[in-house]
C-alpha cells in the first residue's frame, strides 16, 4: 500500500516528478511519511482515525466510477486500445498468469477486519453477514469494470503495476482534450490507499493489543493512552515493524522489484491464518450449531464445499506467490527475500505464542499456589 501510494503520488506533479519513479530513496521517504500520518491519526483514536479511512473510501469510489466512464468514452471515441476476442476472455494456463492469480486473491483479503472490530460496530451480528456478502459482489464487479476500463484506454503491454489507473486517465484525457485529469486521479487514488493504510493499522494494532491483554505479548501491548484511550504501544510497534520491512524489501533491488517482493512477502503471512479458518469451518460442521450461528444457504454440504474451495485457493496462492516475475533481475534473491521474510515473521509468531503460553502456565501455577496457601489453616494458632 505504501509503495502504491508513493507511485501514484508522482503523477500529481506530471512529468516534472517522473524522474523519481525509479528512485528507491523517494519511495522509502514517501512511505515513511504516509506511515507516520496514519500512525498519528490512529494514536488519536477511532473517532479521528476513522475519517481518514472514510475519506479514502469516498475518493476511491469517485476515482473508480470516473475511470469506468473514461474507459467507456475512450471506447466510443477511439475504439478499444486492447484487442478483445472471445478467446482472450478465457484464462490462459501459464506460469505468468498463475503468479498474477495470487495477487488477485489478495484483493479479497481485509474483509476479516470487520469481525476484528466487531466490539466497536453497532449491531455487528445483524450488519456483518449482509455487508460481507455485498462487499464480495462489489469488489468483484469493481475489479472487473475498472480493469476493463484500463484495457479499453491503454494497450495491455503498457499498463504499469503502480500507475496503471492514472495512466488511463492521462491518456484518455489528452485524447479527448481534457487535460489535468491525471493529477486529480492520482491524488484520489493515493488518498484512497492512505485510508486503507489507516484501517489496516487500526485492525492490526487491535490484534496485538488483544494478544497483550491475554499475555501472549508483553503486557505493554495492553496499555492504552491516558488521554486518547488507544492501544498506543501496539500502534507504534506495528508501524515501526512496517517501516523496517519496507527498508528490507527495498534492499538490493529496483523499485518495481521491491513492490513485487513486499506484495509476495505479505501474501504468505496473510494467507496462513485463512488456512486455519477454512479448516476450522470444515471441522465445525460436525458439531451442533447454536442458536446464534448463521449457517450458509444449503447447510453443511455447501459450507464444506466453500471452505474446501477457500482452502485449496489459499494453498495455491501461497505457492504461486513465491515464484518471481519474469522481468525480475535477481530471481534467486527475490525468492530468498520472500520466503526468508515470511518465514521470519511466522517463526516470530510461533516464538511469541510459546513464550506467552509458558507465561500463562507459570502465572496460573503461582495463582494456584497462592490460593492453596490461603486455604491451608495456620497450625501455629
């Protein structure tokens, strides 16, 4: 998200800023600045931090709708910039496209943030099921329509990973005589992803805060700010780790290489919990459902089918995320960074869990000893 924000922000300045598009220094500094802003707002509480996410969502929807209109105008005025045939809509089973599928699956990650904030959502049990279903439909439809609009405006070979949407605005705008669209589009997209960044910090910090409350992490993570009531230690640690990973991802590669590495590295730790989630859904079908459990339409067979599909898709996405892109200069280093950083994160999680479990056992033992001692009569009386 940080690199995507930085890449699109360059188009605000037009050609004057494009020399920075291959500058690792710019991308690192811009990423740290965005991270700092989102961190400060989250430290001040959800009543303030939520407005960054709300504003980001609004401007991103406006940019998406505008891009769909722009693509239609480009098609009506100049014809499609990309050749579409019936065969081109069929999935091509090759390695290049398979790697891309892992990133497409990643687009649906983040919905789990809703339940994480369930205690802070009014009527969560009534609102979340419908919201999740609606989100899935909207996400799928929007990705299809926006991708189609970009391909109507630009040849597929010219679309950039970091700036494809703003490229479409710039190209079509210049063709139809409307200049200045690209800077506004770039600003909207950058702000939209800045809102996503704020929401990600909000949910991520609450996970580590909960781990601090349960004493799987040091109790400092359970501290709340005396004025703002926010888990400030959890927010700050999360932001510092994010900054460190951004620096490590950039080491020894180009800006595009760093973007690919950070995306692939994020896939593996993000997907692993989903494996547990889908496996748990299958296992729980053999148990009686309580009155508050919402079964999917079709009952147990459909639930098992959906969970199995999700599990298989997740496993495939993890495997494919390790494979480097064809244009990556140092493929071996890329694989090493993706697997190495993901493995380090996973091992840190295992270590935290084991240390926390041992701490809980020791504290329970001390509590039992104390209660036993208080219950034993003093024989010297």
